[in-house]
C-alpha cells in the first residue's frame, strides 16, 4: 500500500473513532468501536507499530465481549448449545 493510502487509512480510523462519540445507542457505539479498532489495527500493522496493534486488539476484544454480554443479558444471543449444534440428530 502506498504511503498516502496508509495515511488515508489512519484518517479514516480517526473519523470512525470521533464519530463513535455521536452514537446514541450503546450497540452502535460498540459497533463503531470495533470498526475503528479494526481500522487502527490495520494501520498499526502497516506502519509496523506493535503498541498500536496490541492496543486495538484489546479495544476490539473489549467491545466484542461487552456486545456479547449485552446480547446474553437481553436474550438475543444464541445459547452455546444451540450455536454449536448442527441440527437435530
């Protein structure tokens, strides 16, 4: 990827991060956090910055975990047995 492409990715990640502050629903905030973290993770990998990569793996993981936890709390997540089964036997 060209240097200007990498810089564009960084600016896109910045935009998603700033935009996440305008999310009214917690579910949209977590989705924006996960998208922003993936963009920052890609940017960090392209520039060879381990701290940026690790920080955003942690951000993505935390957002994914809290999303899963919220789905379990509201009953919208599949139970583990249903998610892992391949149908009736």
